[in-house]
């Protein structure tokens, strides 16, 4: 593929978020609500809806979920020349437990037929130069996908493509029996540190910042890394804290009219941040925070994603 100026390449997982009934267990309780998701896929779709040229590099099963993603990417205008398909492994289904206030917890998987999931088997591929390579850490949890991710990072650095890292720690991807609230092991920390040391932009949840840096201060995190990256620390409904170059600040979270589901709010924030990257630092964060808030008003991480006009209308009502 030949990327357009300003293109973002989103590398990693595309999967189903199986949302359980509020307060129930998605493994046994019904009804469940299956939503297309996965952080890199969410960001790709969010960027496309906002109007940024974007490509998705991942691997899907040759199944109904894979076909649904292909249709979704075509509808949104996401470039899929780097999308791989797997005839042996299914697209992953993640079981998402939702509390009655909309908060969620990733508790395990469904659909494995004995060979693992398609996203674990993504193979290295030649990547075009782009403005950003957006990555997470989940691909590091399996050896084949880890090799493909590290290959993508090496190519990006050699081509002058900036790396944006959303840490997105999910213990169940590393160990399906892990406590969903557990922090990273020493081995996982070491693998993820190699990405932290190379990213130009790092987005972390507050608990991730504490696990990896023993501080939630984005300025201190910036100074702790050799490349002095831009750092954004989110904290649910609490203010976002940021250090972008020499500028720093806080942005209060916006409250949507109703909260249906917080799945994908962080990914919508990331999409908004990259989409508005050329704006002043506080404007980037404010726009991103609005994107995150608007996604909480609907189910799943993709369907409720806003257009730029919707974000601007929302922000206009905040002033």
C-alpha cells in the first residue's frame, strides 16, 4: 500500500467484545451483546470516522467475525492491504463483565478451538512509511505476534514513522487464568519496557503508570525515559494529566448525557488525540477527552464513535 501524508498505521488485535448483561457474567448469563472491538481496530475506526487517513495491520479468522470486520473497515474507509486472514484460527472473543454503572472488566476468552486465536499468529510484513504507527502491548503476549510487532517497530524507526504506544495492560491475554486486576509480572514488564523506550507518544492509565514507573506524574515519566516522549495519563472519570513536549496540564473528563458502556473510551481518546495532533497541546487533549466521553453514550467501542462535527458540537456546548 502507498500511505497518504498523515496516515496512521494501527497494528494489533481486532476482536469481539462480548458484553455481559449489567452486573452479570458474559460466560453464562444472557443476553450478551457482541461488539466489534480490539484497541488498534477501535482506534483505526475512530480515526477514519474523524477523517484521518488510516490503515489497519492485523490478522482475522476466516469466520463471520472476520467478515464483519472487513465490511466495517470498508464502510469506514480503513485501508486493509495489511490485513491478514487465518484459515485455522478464529477471531478472538473477549468476555467483558459490566458493572451496573457501565465500568468493565476483561475476564477471559471464548472461541478457541485448540490452536489459539488469529491475532496471535500475525506474521511480519513490510510496512509503508506513515506519520504514526499506533501499537499496544497485547501482541507481546504470544511469540509469533510479538515478533511481528517488534518487526513493525523496527521498520517504523528506520523509516522515520513516529511510534504511539497505548500500554493497554490486560493480564488475561498473558495468562487466561490471571486475576483481571493483576499488574504485570517482571517478565511482562521487561518486554513492555522495550516499547516504552522507543515510543514518541505514550498513553497510560494511572494504574499502568504506577506499575511501570512508580509515579502517575507524566512529567516524571517523560524524564525517566531516554527519548523524552510525550506522555498522557488517563484515570477514568478523573482529570487527564499530560506532558506534551515542554507543555503540561490537566483536563477534566467530560460527562456524556448518559453512560451506557465505557468500553473503547480510551481508544476514542487516542484517536482524537492523533487526529488533532497539529493543534495546540491543550486543544489536542480537550478534543480527545470529548471523543472519549461521547463513546460512553453507546454500546461497544466502535458504533458510538463520533465524527469531527459531533465532537465540535459537543465541545461548543461545554463553553
